[in-house]
């Protein structure tokens, strides 16, 4: 689940994703980066082995906006796509 939290002077949306394999991690991160380019809205992405933590906020405002909420939903869809790929084999 996405949680809203304050980090320093920013209000952010924050979520940790656990991927099963490096292959799924690469797919996930690549798709998030592609989405960020498409939306011209760039999250902070922290990778630790197969865990990925994503932090969203609107840099100009240091706060969460509708754009962040929309992006969080699209990132969740990318993560759900991995389950379709995983169980479709």
C-alpha cells in the first residue's frame, strides 16, 4: 500500500515493492522509468536486491498532487502486470 509521509520538508507518497527475481525487478524498474518519461514526472527509486522503494511528490510544491496519485496507480498496474506474466508462463 502507498502511504503518505513527511520526509524532511516534503509530503510524499511512498511504497515498497518486493519482486521475486532480478528479471521481474528489471522489468518493473524499466516500466516505471518509461512511465516517468511519458508523464514527465520522475519518482525517486531506491533498489535493494529485489526490493524497490518508490517515493512520489511534486518537486515544485514538495507535496503530493493529483499527478502523483495518478502515477502511483499506474505503477501499481505495472506491478500487477508482473503477476500476469508470472502466472501466464
